[in-house]
């Protein structure tokens, strides 16, 4: 998925402060049409708020009445200031420029696939993967063919000898995957995929404000629509997440934590993995309305890594944008939670202690104004990564195969609720990279083909891709690591809890369980994990280029709750027994 929440298995250098904020280069306001998201004051008449937007030169493209959020297009360069003092408006956030033509638009389907491969976020250099993985030995009776590669499921007792004996999930339990989409046709997802309820809340973004390619050209036929079907994933991240959570036990490939629950694709991320405010708000309110039981969110809201209300490095307009993001997302989280949705999210992969100040040199990460560049900011604990640091959200850090906190995972005493296996390729005796120490889940075949990862006979030619076939049907799986991978494993345990202890949902059918109860069981059943000794834990990574990276993270707290593991590592067996 997203740059912030998935770590490619290649080495990642820690962020450092660059030039002063005032040195950033920002171009003039665009004369072409620009998108904004506008948050209404609570309890105002929506018609009056619309009138205020129109009076400021805005054209409403989409409105979420449950939260009071509208996406607006305008050519008025003074739109923010004109609405800023209006008593009907809570906040305004610049979204992106609309229209425009790519500077070098691909002209054929083959070229589009080539562009997709070039921009793929999850494609680290093959040299970082170590020795190619081999097929596992004979699995245990009734285990899936690739189960011996799933060290992550063994760590949380989601196995044939563990939780599967007692609870595999109920099809009436609906799990929403808020991500880049889900490949609903994947053979190891299709049996559990709820096509009827799945929705796509976003549109692909061909180019940014500079005219540089983002998601690339929209589909050629029939109408060059940028709105993909609700069973498509052109990034791969959402499919991996969905599979980790709920791939079925069907004699093919792998199984997820909750192999009988239903997967609902609530797509909020573009092809390349940008996640903006309006789609996330719309997906959360929809989840509350249709009876989603558990929602997994392995991302943060772009374009700000963390949203600050009073950061001195930010302009007044930037502060207003970030305030709007915090308030609008919290309204949406409140809405979903109040309607029975257990909210689970990844803590992020910035190597940062969220309970203390840390550096951000990546924001804003999307060019909305020609010439806009990210700049250096110091993020204080009162800033908020959304939805990670929102209320009612269960935040998950990542562990490696040895149960140590993954080197890239964010942490912080009071910032982490639970831990779950997300992978750490350097969690090896020699501190060198091994792809099998990351996590294996479903991968769309179309992406493996587009990225040149398959031989002519369909066998993988890279170590991070694995194939399994049954009765002439072949499915593909890829190794990924990050807190994005940890979050769905915790969400899967949450889905098992709803399946085991939930009651009939009189409104939507299926089962339901109060999210507060789900959270309590998750935390109470987790395996307590002490901070390491010494608490200042040093990670050593020997890179394939000969360099060595040494990073130290300090774990604060105690066995009951600490900054690395929260209340502990989730345990599927204990949760359902």
C-alpha cells in the first residue's frame, strides 16, 4: 500500500531534517480548477453551507451528509480565505488540481502496464531479498499447501491446531478493507468476497499539478473512466491485506486469520496508493450504514504524514487543512464506531516514537500546486496521524519472526494498542535480508505479469512471488512487510471475536458485537510481551550493497502495556477460547 504504512524489503534510511521550512519552493496559486474538501460546522443547515460554497465560486462535486463534508472544485484562488471566516464552515482543505494532460502519456495498454510496473510502490530491488524461497515441506493434515511459509499465523496461533479448531469465522461477519482495492477474482479470495456490498469511493489520478504522472492514464474503453470497478486492485496492497485477514481454507495457497468471514472491498486509495480525505470519510460512513463489523485501515490520510494544528513550520492555510482533516476524520470514525464498526489500523513505518518529537521531511507528499515541494517539520506528540491517532481506533505495531518489534515499525508508549506479525526481513541470525521473514499473502496475477515477475510458463522469476496450483487453477502470492501487514492480522482476530461472541444483527443480518467489547477481548487475550533488555534496542542491518545500518529504539512502559507491543501480541486461539 501506501508509502507510509508498507516497508519495501529494501533498506530504508531514517528521515533527517533538511533545509529550513522557509526555504521550500511553492509556486503561485493555479489558475486552473482546484479541488478542496470543505467541512461544515456541526448541526448547520447543509443547504446554507452549499450556498456559501457557491457564493465563493465553488462547484460541489460530492457531499457526505452524515459528516458534513463536501468535495468542491473552483478556479477562485481566494477560495480558502473567502470561506475561512464563514460561520457555517468548520474548515477547508486543499485537495488536488483537476484536469490537465500527462506530459508523457502512455498510448497503449502495454505502455500503461509498463508505467504501472515502473511506479509500483512494493517493488524493491531483487538484491535485497536474499536467497529465493523454496516450497515448504509437507504441511500438516488439513493445512493449506503454503502454510509452512506462514510463520506469522503460527506466532498468533491461527493454525489448524490453534484457533481454526474452535472458530474460523462466520460468513455473516463483514470485514471492510479500506485500501487500494481487492482483487475479487483471486482464487484465494473469491470464495469469501462480497461483491454486492463492495464499493469504490475514489478515482484514479492521472497526473499531479505539475502534469507529472501519478496513476497514469485512465482506462481506454468505454469512456476513459478513472473510476475502477469495486473488485479491482492495481496496486496489490489491498489484496495482500484482504488475504491475510480472510483467505479461505480451500486447499489452495494460504489461509487467513478468519478464513470464513466475508471480505468487503471499500476502496479508498488510488492505484499508486494516495489516500485522500473524502473517500475515507465516505467509506467509513458507508461501513456504519451497511453493517460492517470490522474495518482495517492500513494507511494515513494524504498529503500530511501527521496533521498539526499549530506547527510553526506550516502556513496558516496548511494549518487549516490539517485541522480540517483531523476533525472530518474523527467525525467519520465516531460515526462508524457508534454503528458497531471495530476500527483497526497500522501504526506506520517511519521508525518513529510517536510519543516524542520526530522529523517529517515527506509532507506534503502530493503536488497540488505547481512547484509544491515537501519541507522539513518537527512533529510533536500533539499532532495526529489520521486515522492512526484518532479516537476509537485500535493501533497495531509489527513484529518479526523472533517476536521483536520490526525495525521499521513506529512505536511509542501510549501510541500502540497491540502488536501483530508484520514481518522484518532483517530479523535473521546474521542481520542480513531474507524475504521469507516477511509475510506471504495473495497477489493479483495481472500485477505479477505487468511487473515482469513471471516466466513465459507462469512460474515466478523473483523470490518474493510464490505460485500454488490446484486442479489447473493457479494463484499467486507475494511477500511484503510492514505495519500494513500487522494490522489485518489483528483485525482478523477481531473478526473471530465477533464471530464467536457476537449476537444477531437485527438491522443488517449476520452478527454484531459492540466494538468496545471486541477491543476488550483483543487486549485481554493478547500475549503480554516485555520491553527488551536493555530497553534501548539496537537494530543492525547488513545491506546487500555492503553498507551496515544501525538504529536504536527505546521501549518505554511495562509488561501490561509498553511502547513496542502495547497490551501484547494478538492471539487468535486465546481470543476465541
